[in-house]
């Protein structure tokens, strides 16, 4: 609930800003959704088309494998039968052939018939595949096949050639067998020893089994698959009544149902066509391809293998892609909306935090400024005590000196004159001492006043660096001496800078105070302030020969509120404020180096002539 309330509050307070960002992002989200639709749609369509090509390839392999073994087995039987006809009596050779036919049919139930048809077209031997296995057809059941196309085509073959018939429905006694029995016939010519033709050996292969295998492939790929002969008649059609349209004459051929598709098929050996019925992939197939790898001479017609991706399926793919794109559009809009709202909220929260941080930093600098002035006051009070005390003592002495002698004291004129002269000399010396003390007091007051004014202002002006450093050392000198250390200054007079002297004196005071608090465990330490300049930069170093800073601490000395003297009342903001003043008010940089053997040096680099800027820490 809190998040929802925060969201609504952000929407209410920053509506226009959020709307501007949304107006920028919405076209991009819409474009991304449109691109996703086209990419996904095209990708899904291409994947389905690849599946169609893979189905055609798998179907070709299935058909080739189904025929290969039959041709090889028929070739073995044919060669042995020709050899027997040449070497043993015909009756024995026929008996041997019958035995081979029977064995082959028993081992392969796809062989519906195995026959020897003589040169006159008469069946001389026939084995049929029955329900319980192969059976021999009696002589009275043998037929005359001289008028059948497959016999005539096979009789025209040369030795070593194989004939594969078109797909059709088997006929018995001149009529189509019922129930329908789809067959492919594989035949080879027979030759006697004298070269005369002895007829043909032919196997009727169960084409229905091949079609069932093709159906299983199509189901696996979830695609439509069809077989069409060279005349455009369906072998395996779209509907059950379409199949075997050439034999049954009960359905329009593909050439009439899809004329544009048929025109494309007739012009190309393989290809793709999009139009009537959906997207088609087609390829010409012939069993002659088996001969390419076996050196068998095969005579076979061609067929067309077709795979179809229906229009509804294509629309479904587009629809799925559209839903994905729509989901992306909605999800993208919601995501971008939430991100924008969050970013706007975070940006404004960040701005508020930055403003608060600036205010806090300004207050800290202001507090440190006041604290430094307080330390100045403390130092000033110590410094003033000495000349004021001396002046008071001398004034009291002079008052005593000016008291008249007692009336009853008899003093000669000569003694009186001598005493008067001595008193006059002491009074003059005393007044001179009082004057010196008052001058010292005035100088300290002027120094304090100048430093106070400078620290209250960020106004840029020309100043002598040695004077600013001198003011700081005058105030800090007593504190240095009280702790038993010494302070050395190596800065030549006349080094002029254009900048803010107040922040610089405050930084120097912070660095000296920090050294006095942390650098020396015992009296006898030494501090130094040095300065040098290049063409545009002034380098000021504040060094000590104290115990140094350990490596873990030195990386954090400028972090706000980090201190190693928390138990001694230190806040850890002094060096942080010093860095802030150097970076912003003085437009420079400050770094620190410390040796493991002891000693620390803070180095300040500031421009000789600062550029006027709007200060963010004026307080």
C-alpha cells in the first residue's frame, strides 16, 4: 500500500514530466513491438517452411529405403533363375524359383505378389500374400497379363535393367481389387542362354504400407503431405476421396483444383509456392535416384512430393506473433511507465537529498567557520593576557611610584631631587612598556578582526600569502608552544594571490590544529608551512615530523565524520571541510602523503588567480 501511495503521489506531483518521458518512449516501444511481430512471424514461418523441406527429404529417404531391398532381392532371384534355366531342366528350375518366391514372401509380408510371367504374358508362377502367409496360386488361377502396361514396359528392358511401375490400385481379372490394394511393381526381364526372352520376374510391393509410413511422418511434423503423379492425379490426396483419382476418377486432379500451383510444379523440379491453399513445398521424385548410388539401371516414372502449410496455420503463426508483440507492447509500456515513475521519484528525491546535503554541508562549514573563530578568540584571549597583564602590573607600579612621600619624613633637597629624577625615568620606562603592550593588543585585535571578516566573506581579492600565513601563525603560536612544539614558516613576502583569503586561513588553521591533535604523542615536534609557485599555480605544504598516518586511515582522512579520536571529542569533519573549501572556494586540490617512518605532509594546489564563481558554501 505504501508503494502504491508513493506511486500515486509521484504521478500527482510530477505528471507533466512523466508524460514527456512516456511520449518519448512510446514510439520506441511500439516500433519494438512491430519489429518483434515481423521477426517472430517471419521466424515462425521460416521454421515451418524448413520443416516442410525436412518432411520432403524424409519422405524421399523412406521411399528409397522401401524399394532398395526389394530391387536387390529381385536381382538375386532373377540371376539365379536365369542360371538354372540354362543348366537344369525347366521344371526343376521352376521348382527352385517357387521355393525362392515362397521364402521371400514369408520373410517380407510387404510382398503382395511374386510372379514369373512368360514372354507371351501368361503367368507361369505366382505366390500371393494371404492372411496366414504366402500361398501358391494353382494353375487354373493364373492369368493372362499380356495387355497390362507393366508387362509391356518390362519386356522392353535390356538385361540388367529394372522397371518400377507407377503407383496404382491392383487389378485382378481386369477389375480393380476390392478392398483397394495400392501397389508398386518391381520387374526385371529374363533371358535364356541363347539370348531369347523368357519373360519377366515381378514383385507387387504393398504401396499402402509406404503411404502409412508417409502419413506417420506428416503427423510427426504436423504438416500436410501429398503424392501426385506426372499427370497431376492424386495418389495421396487432401481428402480420402481424392486419393487414387487417376484409377477411380472420382475427384478433380490437382491440376484443376490448384492450377497456379500446378503451373509452378510443371516449370520447376522443386520449389515453393504460396497461394491457393497455403504455402506449398514440392519436389520431383523418381526411383531412378537409387540407381545413382548402386549403378542399377532403373526405369521409373516420376511423382511429386508435396508438403503444405495451410493458410489457417499461417494465420495462426501470425496471430501468435501478434499476441507476443501485443504482450511486449503492454508489458513494455507498463515496465517503462514504472521505470519512469521510479526514475522521476528518485531524481527528485536525489535533488532533495543533494539540496539537503548542500544545506548540511553549508551549515557544517558555517559551524566550522564559527568554531575556527572561537578558536581564534581562545587563542586571542591567551595572547592578550600577556600584554594586558604586563600593562596592568606596570600601571599599578606607576601608581605607587606617583604617591607623594609621607609628610613627617625629613628629606633633604638633594635627596628629593635624586628621587624625583629616578622616578621620572621609571615612569617613562613604564609608560613605554605599557605602550608596547597596548600596541601588541591592538595588533592582535586587528589580526583577529581581519581574519574574522575574511572568513565571513568569499569575496575574491589580491592578498599577500605571507601575511595570511603570518596571521594564522600568530594566533596558533601560543597553542604550538604550550604543547612543546615549534612552528617554522618558509614563505617569502610578496607572493601575491587573487582569491579568497578567509577560506585559505581557515584551511591552514584546520591543518595545524589537526597536526597538534593527532601527529605528536610527545612534546618536541616540528611543524612547517612552505609555499612555492609556478606559472599559474601556488603550492602550499603543511608538514609535521610526527608519527604519521597508517595506510588504512590515510585513504579515509577526508571522509566526513571519520576520525581516530572519537573518544577525545573529535567529530571528524575538519579535514572534510578543509577539502571542501580547497575544492570549491579556493578552486584547487588537496592531498596527503605520509611515510611509514613518520611524518605527514598536506599539499594544497590553488590557482594564483582564481576565477569568479558562484559559491555554494557561503553560509
